[in-house]
C-alpha cells in the first residue's frame, strides 16, 4: 500500500531556544533562508507524500500561517515586480495538503502520534520529527518508504552513533537470525531499547526522526502505559509492535543534523 500521509508532531514549547521561542515556534526558526519545518515538508513532498498532518497546539498557529496564502504580501511583491520572491512565497502555500490536529495536552511523542489516528485511518503512514534535518542524494523518507515497499514491515530510520552517545537515543536490537538487505542497510530488528548506556546497548544504531509505521501502532499506543512525566513513549509501542509483526531499521544514506538544540 502506498504511503500517502506524514505526521509531524510540532506541539512542543521549544524551551531550549528561549527566549527566542517565547513568541516564535522553534519550527519556524530560520536555517539559512527557510524555517526548519519547511525542510522536513520539502523532504516529505520529494518522497511522494500527498498529505501532512501537523499535530500542534494553541501557541503554534504561526506554523499554519507560514504554509497558508498571504494575499497582502503577494500583492506587495507583485507591485514591486519581485517575481523571484513572489514565486517562492506561492510555492510554500501550494506545497502540500495540510491537516491540523490540536494536541491539548503534551503527553509525549507517542501521544502526539496517537492524536493523528482518525486522520490517518487504516493505512501505513510516516512520522517525521522536524528537529531532525537529513540531507543526502536521496530523501531519507524516500529510502524508508522504499524499504517498507520491499519488506511490508514498519521501518525506523537509524544512524550509527558512538558508544558514549547511546544513552541519548533509542537503540535498535538487530535480529541476527534474519538476513539484511540493500547492502546491509535494511536490518530486521527484535525491538528498541530506550537510551541504554554503552555497556547495555544492543547495537550502535540509533533511531532518529523518521519512521514508516503500520496502522497497528495505534493499538499498541493505546495500550502503552504512561511513563516518566505521564508521557506515552513511541519507542515503547514500537518495541511491543516488533513482538507481533516485522519491524526493520533502515540505515539512511544522508547526513543528519539535530536542529532541536542550539549545538545542532
């Protein structure tokens, strides 16, 4: 089944960037000439995604405005004869079909994905975290979607990390009894371990912000207990999902930048 929909959770406060994010959502902070979230949506469109679901909150209306028509601005640019910027502004508004869902409580990434259940329906879908920008010759999400088409399994985007950094990520547990494919880049897994130290990490493959998930994940999320700070963890639900149906990791070929932190 074709992957048509991508879910982008964007409800967070962005406290790492205060005071800049007091009035401006972190997803709209500029990276060179465009906001961070636009890179993610451009990747989705380049991968063949037709619809983007923004899981947002009351203080993130500016994100919707960025991807909407701006008649006054377009009129000014047209009067000035600034055709280059006029085309750029119109292209953003025409980029993709957007659906917005309000997350009234911020109860973790798993909860944000669960909020999109009715809009997604009973079909596989992508999840993209705009904090993770991935650049390469092929869109990272397109690689995951290709792996899904080949395996019919949920796919997690992964990259290799140093042993000292395993405690910052969910680390996949490869299933050595099953063969890899795509020159070893698509790897069957038994589950995911959340933020293990180096001594207990099952591999050096860390999950980053790209997923293609079976709709079965919604059932697992509904049954996942609330953990630290009352949050529902997507990693926990994926680990449970891997016990009942195939899940693979895809070591994407691009370079990832974490723009969710000042260091990134």
